C-alpha cells in the first residue's frame, strides 16, 4: 500500500512539474522582449554602445528561419562585433547565391574592424585597401553595378532611422519586441555602418566609365542607362530614329487607376541597344 501511495504521489508530482514548466513552443518570437531603455534614444553615444548587446540578444533568439537567413546573420553579427561570425555568414551567403563577390562592402567593413581592434585608427586605411582589392577583381558589368549607388539612399536611411528612434522615444517604453529590435538593427546598420563606409567606397566607384547616365525622364528617375563594354553598334547622333515598340502589361485588381496614371515601367527603361 505504501509502495502504491508513493508511486501515485510521484506520478502526480511529475505531472505538476511537467504542466508547470513552459514548453519551448509556448515561447514565441512575438512574446520575446528585450530590455532597452527609452533614455538611450536621447543619447546617441549611449545608443551606439547598447547596439552590440541588443544584436547579440537578437541573434541568440533567432527563429529557425532567421538562422537560415545569412544576410541577417552577417548584418547582426557585424553589429554585435562578432566579425568572424559575420565573415562566415557572408561566405555562406556567397555560396548560396553563387556569387564570389557578394557583400564585399560588409566584408571589407568586418576586416577593417578586426584590424582596428588590433591597431586603433587604422579602419579607413584597411577598409579602402580591402574594398579596392575586391572591386578591382570584379567584371566590368559588376563594377557598373557596384558603382550604381544613389546618395539619396543614405539620406533616406538617416530619415528612416531618425523617425524610428523618435517613435520609440515618444512611446517611452523600456523594452522592444523581437520585431522592433530587428527593425531598429536594420535601420541602424543602414544609417551608421553604410553611412560610414559609403564615402570610403565612392573613391573606387566614381570612375566615369562605370557610371550610369540618367536621361531626363521626370516620371522615372531610376531609369539609368548602363555603360556597355566593347559595344559593336552605336546610335548615330546625327540621325533621327523612329521606334516601334509593343508594350503589354496588367494592373492588379483595385490598382487600375494607379496603372493608368503612372508611367509604364517598360517605357521608363527603354534604351537603344
């Protein structure tokens, strides 16, 4: 009888312990919050110091999908100052995309930050050396692609970052959800990291032979004309050409008005070949 009572008690205890402990699947990403004082948004220097720790926490709480997202792995490890891990993620991203030159900006940044830890003040010099080496190994076409960097992107990144931090500041909350933390990290790297290295990159991407030209198409400012290497047929500027083009397109349901009033993307990118 005593044996039976003990067994019954043990089973009940195990059941209580089992039901009392949260299951791994009960803790969802949406429930995860990180302590991040609202006062940091009023102190840029303090915010800069807090970003690596936040990035580390986000990485440690990555979902299964995020763990396969090598771009986020590369970005957030760079922000967490885990530069070796960031370089490993870039290698995985290159393998995934079959692109040996992918993410050369962030890779150059990682290498420069590693060297700057060993030799403070060497960041600019090392970044320029690493980036120029990577850039010079690119094909003509990829150099054109790398040179296509609109400075308005930096302006927009600053605006997006400022608006987000101002929002968090007004909310006066000392915590961030996983989604909010990732949004902050995404805006931060675009503003602070790429804002820092873009001037260093422009030295190597400003060669006129790699620069796109932008025709005066007011409604389509992004329609650049890319330079072509060893072109065999060139338009004669003394001649007038008549072009006949067949355009087809469609409008998603409810967007007929937008499609009617805005320029057809195909027209905006028409160039002579």
